[in-house]
C-alpha cells in the first residue's frame, strides 16, 4: 500500500520480497520515533534568517534534528514522512513548538533581543481540533509575545484550506502569531 501511495495515487503495484523488508524497516523506524520522543533524542537547531544588505538577523528557523543513539544522525527526509503517515507528527510537532517557545523565553530572560522563530506545521497538526488552543497555551506558558512565533505552512495546505482552517489561522493571527509560506512554488503556483 505504501509503495503504491509513494508512486502516486490511483495505481497498483505488484508485491515483491523487497517490500517486506521495506515495510519492516518502516515499522522499526516508526517505533524508534516513538522512543525518540520519550528519550529526548530530538534536537532543535536554529538557522538564522539574515538581512542580505547588512547581515542583521531578522529571525530564526527551527530545524528538527534526530540523533539516534545507535544509528547516529537520521535525516529529516527519512523520518518526517514516516511521522506524517503514522500521525506521530502531532506529538513531534508539539514537542518542537514547546522546545522553541521555551528557548525563546530563555533567550529573553538572558537579556538577548527578542527574535522571531519560524516553526513548520504539518497538515495533520493544523487539522487537530485543539491545535489553536495548544499553540496559544504554549505561548502563554512560555511567557513570550505571540509575534515571536511564526508558523510555516505549505502552499498546498493554504490552497486546500476550508473555513475551519481559516478561522484557526485568524485566531492565531489575533494573538500576534505570523505565518510564512513554506515550499512556495512547488505545488499550485509553478
């Protein structure tokens, strides 16, 4: 099924033995993601967003990284799609959001100037009924202004948004949260 989905929808694939090995690897990695959440194996790295004319830091982009204790660094391109398909992206995304907002608070408390951090949000996260309340709760608990958080949404998420999603984004915007379009030009606007 996953092989057919990866090859594009509305098709069929013939089973071969290698698929069993691939499915077992996928299940193993899914279980490792669960353990990584419990074992604090994930890290957030921050990539500065810099003004080209004078090198002023405009903000940061939060990048999720995973350093598995036995396998070493596992690329996001390897584990994020599995987290998406298994719905583990919801707790992983919540962990990232908490970590980023807590770090923003620590930087403020240490006297550093306020900076905005961008966090990627998946469709599965946005579709959760409690998503807005969870985001607002994390901001409140961290004691940071809403405008220090920027949520990165993909172009395809925005193009397929319904009134419920638009209402969620409006509530977040009222709290000062900003938005950026991630992967622009890779979907609807080629």
